[in-house]
C-alpha cells in the first residue's frame, strides 16, 4: 500500500504527506503543509535527540539533517529510544535516519557522522528552519547556538539533570542569546582551552547541586555518584522517562517554531519550561528572578 508523501503548497489534504495529514483538525491544512515543507537539524541523536527525531517524523516533518559523531554503546540501552542490542556499535545518526524513514518513507535525510565543530558549524547548520541541540557537551552547545544565532535560525536548548529534572528553552534571532540566558562564562569570548574548561566545570557544579536536591532515600548514593562522575568514573545518570519527556517537549517546541501560530508560541528565552518529575507540578513555565539563569542549578 503506497503512502502519499508529495510536498506541495496546497489547501488539499490529499497533497499533504501521510503523517502531517493525519494531524489535520488539530492543525490547519496550511499548518500541516508547513510541517511537510519544513527542514530541521538535530545535533545529538541520543536520549533526547533520538526521541525528538521520532516525534518530528510522526508529526509530518519530511527533511532532517541528523548530526552525531557518536555510536551506540551498551550503556545507552537504559534510556535511548533508538538503541537496541542490535544497534550497539552503530552510528547514532545513521540509525536515526533508518528509523524515521521506516516511519515515513517520504522523509529525506542528510546524515553527518562527525561531531559539530566551530569550523564546520555554519556549513552544517545552514539551510534549515529550526535547530535542536540534543548534545550533552557544554562546549558543543555554545558552538551550536552561536552558529544558529549567526545564521538567524531559531534553536532549541535542552537540559536533563539528576535526579529527575530537566528543561527546554527556545532561542530566536530576537530573543536573549543562550550564553546570556544561562550566564555562561563563554559570553563574548573565544573558545580557548581555558574557557572550555570553565564550561565543562558547569556540569560538575550541576552534579553537586543535584546532590542537595536528593531525598533521604537516595542522598548517599547520589553523593557517591557525584564523586565518581567528577572523577570521570561514572556517566551522567538519567532515568529513561526523564530523557524522553524532555525530548518530546523539545519536538513540540520545534513544531511551535515552524507553525508560528499566535497563540502557540515557543518558550522563548529567558522563559524556560522547567521539568521536575518528583514534584506534583511536573512541568511549568518559569522566568529567572534576576533576568538570567544560573546554569549550575539547572
């Protein structure tokens, strides 16, 4: 049975790709067509970026640039939706491309199996409508969002932090920049080795902050994890639902950017969609009390 995947500017649902057409009702015909025509880049296809790619494919987006120099390993089985025992050792970006084209064979993909760098960021990220930062490297994040701002392309930032916290925020050409909103030590500076060390230190501070938020049951094990993480002997620990919820929220932010519906606007910086699954109000929109966030506490 064939699937209609032709992309045209049209007011006829019959000429809109299958996945987008099934959303007509919630979306207008023109909005469904806009999703079909949109082009997205996702940098990092792990726990958050992988589920975001799947959601964007199911919403009807039909062009993806998938960027990740990493390969799946056994530890990814616990939280990364694209990872299975059969995929361990394979390129995350390539697996992502295969999965989303199985969802919708009309999807066009560009796969880059290398890490984004300052020298390549502008070329790799150009020509899309929205960029999602799904990385867990704080230097890479600065490179991504600087390039997006220079290109005039909206970008979606995410955070996933122990024990059960996360966040999603969108940067647009006319919003506060990522480095401003998160009080990054790199603001206005070249990415020298010293500045990179300062950025990496933020994650260690976030680990220490997470220990203070742990409840009585997990506080001692969180302390041990924090010490091991800072020593380089433990990974950044994230439970599967946490990574996936943040990825779903990020995909919805991307959709909001693309549709630009007046009453469905993205969470523009410095506003932040704060996630804490340990609280009764698990997701809320918050603004920093002093105008900027302290990234060591997110």
